C-alpha cells in the first residue's frame, strides 16, 4: 500500500467525497500524506475518512495546547535548582 495505492483514481474520488464539509486546512494532499504516513502502523486499510479523523484529532490536540499556553501565567513555574 504505497504511494500508488493512495494516489489511485478511486482513492482520489474517496478523498474528494470526504473533504466535503471538512475544514479548509485539510487538503487532498494532506489526506494522501496522512494515509502514506500512518498506513504502515495499521493492519487494516486506512480510508480517507480515517485520515480525516486522524487530522481532526491532531488539530484538536493543537487547539488544546494553544489554549493551555494562552492560559498559562508567566513565571508561574519555578525552576528547581540543584
């Protein structure tokens, strides 16, 4: 399941279908890249829908990190000196 699989016409159609309604930052190339990156770590065939779920989860994770960073109080963590 290499590059050829994820760039096939069938896969491109599947990606185009699931991109409808997805955030604009999720592009066809990003979905293909996600599939190529994560497929070696899964036994089952990842779908375009699965790739979008991965991307949304990562996007949500970074949103949480950003919110946590915004809420942090400067100087609230003290260094421990040895």
